[in-house]
C-alpha cells in the first residue's frame, strides 16, 4: 500500500498538446506546496533521455516517483500521454495500491486542435505534423471507465477548478 487515506492521486492523460502539463502546473499553483508533479516528459526525456516504447525504464521510474511522493505525504499529479497499452498496467497497480482517493482525467482534444496548440510550444520546430499524427490516439482511455473525459471546449481555468473540486484538493491545507 502507498500513501495515506488523506493523500490524493490525480492521473492526467491525453494526446500531445492537449494541455496536460499546463493543467498540472495550474493545479500546483492553485494548491500550493504539498502537491508533487510527476511528468512523463520530464522523467522520460530529461531524466532518462529515452524514447517512449513498451517496457521502457521511465514507466517504472514514474511509478517509483509517484509512490515515494505519496508515502512522503504529498498529493501527486502523474501527467503525460501515458498510452494505455504501455502505461495502463503500472497505472492500474498504482491506483490499486494508493490508500487515498485516486482520480483519472483524459483531456480529449481533436487532432486539428492538437496541431494548433503544438505550433505554440517550444518544441514546435523539432516535432512535425507527421510525428504528431503517428503519436495521436483518439480516446486512448484506460479500461473500466475510470477516467473523466474533459473536452477541448473546457478552458484552463474551468478544467483546473473542476479537478480541484472533484479530487477534494480544494479546501485541503498546503504545506508551509
């Protein structure tokens, strides 16, 4: 078992440029200290510098990092594309092992909107439309209906508000 009955685990998934990282940062800004961000891109690309493939080392490191933070009393947001077929087993086990409430969200953005959003990102010149199309998986949901789908029409503020309320993070004290 991992975490406590008070810790919150939020799993935030979606395609590239769906707004996952921006929402995660918004959650942390709104909550304050005591909310750990476990970003797939950071662990995979920055820490390990590896490609996203089945069985890659980042899968285990994401799991270990989230578990460590939960055990240390942090609320945790795990965010990334986190393809269901590659990360689903790890996420399911993390969900089962977490003592507190766990909430899953999938940001559903159409491919045309993905292209428009991607054009505003720092990596826009490094990743082309063909690569984005190869990565794009419409509604790559985890099995069991355990994720709330949030559409592209939800503003950043509305998405952050919704997740704060639904997860119970609203009203919980931040760390000093």
